[in-house]
């Protein structure tokens, strides 16, 4: 398997390799690494309650959902590469601004923290919506699933090292700055350090070459096709139901470990890292499984396995059981991602790639936002395990809907778009 991936990467063009470098740096810092480990703990140490932690994360998810539709339009108008660059710039700017909001007067601090979610949401919206069309345009059918799997695996693999760093950096900065380990400053400095580490990701994308010329050509009346509403509605419904479970676990797991189970920051970082490492390894198996059973079956089985793996966390109030559940959910949840990304892109002709990507990210962001907002208010009454069980039921429902749709193919499968490379034909 390793030989196959190495040969795929050697065949990949320069744009793909530079993009993967950018993804690795983001995975180490803002998405899966340092920031996810420390951000919620930082908010708690600033004196904010769990309700604000939920609101803060929900604001980011809602902003991401709303900006994803806008990002789809912007990508189609200005090109995927350009929007990837703008997205990275906004992500880096927001990563710098967030810990500086600590110095805003107390009466305005919550508002300042929430405002930092605006560039974060728009940045990630532009980046993730542009990712699928950018990679579809930069790869061939032969290498596509492998490249999508590599970029998906890089998030957690880089996040593995970022999570370890996120767990130990507060102690490091506390020691050299002579500040208490449980202070907000012990989290502030690692967050700023992570923002600085993101800068090379922007330089990497600036070094890529434009690939969107084909998208910018004027359309003739013969090229115009109606919006594929059926596949879009189907994808939206599935993502709305499935994403909430993963959002609850990823957002509140560190809070559950520290507040309910009394686990140290270092051990939290280790558990996050274990989840990221197994996620990366599991994701690399997706092309082999998809080649054998097809994308749809991989999505179904990985989704059901994700639901089952959550049971140890729900049933046992112990950090070991919680860690097993977290690792299973993150690994199997990530395994389905590259299969789902290729699946939803290949459901529609090339001219609708950006629209499908934007709508899919909007649905995922909306589900993420609702899960976080409700979690901040429900956890004090229900507890984290009970909320996970509720979200898990919605994920099972989404999986069953996907299975039914897959079992009864609609019109889009009568004349499939092979690999999405046939344009609008």
C-alpha cells in the first residue's frame, strides 16, 4: 500500500504536492492539532462557561455553513486556486486575532472572541469549498481517489503531532515564562505559536499555478444544464444528520476529559494524538476499500462502524473507555470522508462541482453549528455521554437514508459522469 501511495504522489503534479504541504501545516495547527486541543480550555480559563464554549463553536460552524454557499459562487467566479489562497490568509489572520481578544476589556471580550469567528469561518469556507474542485481539476481518474485519501489522511496525521504539541506546549511556556500551568496565558502562547507556523502554508499555495482556465470560459447555450437538485438535496440531508455526531465528539471531548474526568492537559493531548494517528492510517485504506466495494458501500459501513465505536464512551465514565470511543469515532469517521468527497463530486457534471462542494460544506457546517449550540446547553443537564448517544441516533438515521438512496438509484446513475472529467456531456 505504501508503494502504491508513493508512486501516486510521484505522478501527481506540482500543484497537488504544494497543496498537500499546505494541508499538513494546517492539520498541525488549526484543524486537528494545536488549536483544537487548547481552544476550549483557553476559553474556560478566561472565565467563560460551557454555554459560551458551545456558542463560540456554534458561531464558527454557522458562519462556515453560510459562507460555504458564498464561497461556491466566489470560486466559480474567481477560480479555486485564488480562493484557496484568500481562505488561508483569513485563517492565519483569525488565528493571530483570537488570543489577542483576551486583552479586550471584560465587558467586550465575548463579543471580540465571537467576531474572530468571522474570518475563521469565511477562510475555512473558501478553503474547503475550493479544495474539491481544485483537486478534481489537478488529478486524473486513475490517481484521484488516492490523492483525496492522502489529503484527508494528512489532516489527522499532521494533527497527531500537533495534538502532542498542543498537550505539552502549555507546560513548556508556563516553565519559561514562569506562569501558572492552569492560567489562560499558558494556552495563549501556544495558540499564537501555532498561528506563526501556518504562514508557510500560504506561501506554498502562492507557489501553485492557475488551473481554472477551463472553468472561466464563457458558456454557450448548449452547455447550460439544469441544477441537479435531486443529488444536492440528498447530500444535504445525509450530511445534516451525520455530521452532528462527529461535531459533538470533536468539540466537547476535551472539556469532558478535563471537567468531568479530571484528566491533565498532557493526557488530553495524547488521546487527541492517538485519534489523529489512527484516523490518518484508516483513511489511507479508503482507496483499497473503494476499489473493492465502491464508494457508497465504504460510506455506509464506515458510518455504521463509527456509530458502534462510540458505545464505550457512552457506557463507561473512564478516560480509557472515552479514549477508545474517541479513537474509533475519529478514525472511522475520517475513513468515510475521501469516499464521500469523491462520491458527491462525481454525482454531478464538472460545471456543478463548486456548487455541490459549497452546498455539502454548508450542510456539514450547519449540522456542526446546531450540534455545538445545543451541546453547550444540554450537556449540563444530560451529560456528555447522553448527548453523544442522541447525536449517534441521528447519524444512524442519516446512514439509513444514504443506504436507501443507494439501493434505489436515481437518474444521475443512468448516465454517470466517469470521474467527473467528461465536462457537461
